[in-house]
């Protein structure tokens, strides 16, 4: 089964099933996850962690990163155990943190398409969208079709930076520049 759905999804499905069997409500059901499809190096090379079981364990730990503090804890552990991680591992941590942040905001998908980042959500809070448009002038467009999304121009910035800026504004944390 794991080969059919991928390790990350398999672990999430297994955790959800265990929670349900215990009579607990899963922290976040699998169907509330956010799909991230961006052109970012985000993987653990065999040259960094050669043991498959250790690599799978680290993938699981990274998938559970919810906060910046979680991310720093995992990064510190990786440095202690395996040395300084390559950029692709740091990218994986960043993607996991932003994916989980986006999922908490109700974002269902983030997709890089050409020079834009598309952020899909069932329903947008128009006040927050207004703040996003003001915080990122001439870079944001809202499409209110059958599957609403916000398009954010990358304008030469790395996609993870643009996504982080947009999510901070949608969270109401800060104004990005």
C-alpha cells in the first residue's frame, strides 16, 4: 500500500486510522492536507542519509513540522546526527512548514505555474485578500471561479519566499514588502 500512495501519505493515513480506532479525532484529517507543487529542491539525498529506514524516519519527522520551532528542532537534530544538511533538505523543511501553515489556513493546494504561484482555497476571507493585494501591490490577482484561487507573481523571487510572504499576510501576521 505504501508504494501506491507514497510514504508521507501512508504514514498520515495510518496515523488517522489509529486515532479513529482509539475513538479519537485525528489532529487534521488527511483530506484537509495541502498539496504543494513547486519547483523547489526538496528531498533527502542518499549521500546525506544512506540508510533507507533512517531517511524514511526523517521524512516522517519533517512531514510533522508545524511551527518554526519544530523546524529548528529537526534541523538541529539533523546537524547533530548527520552534519550540515544540503540545501535540498532545508528546502524540504521549508516546504513542510509552509504546507502545514497553508493547511491550517484552509488552503487546499499551492501550485507554481510559470512565473506565478496559485493558492487554492474553498472560500477566501475577502478582508484578508484585500490586505494581501495591498501588501503585494501589482502582484496579486483573485480568481473567483468554480475553484477559487489567488495568483501571486513571483517577480524573480524564490517561490518559497513568495509563499511565505503571502501566507503571513493571509494569517494576519505581518505586511510583506
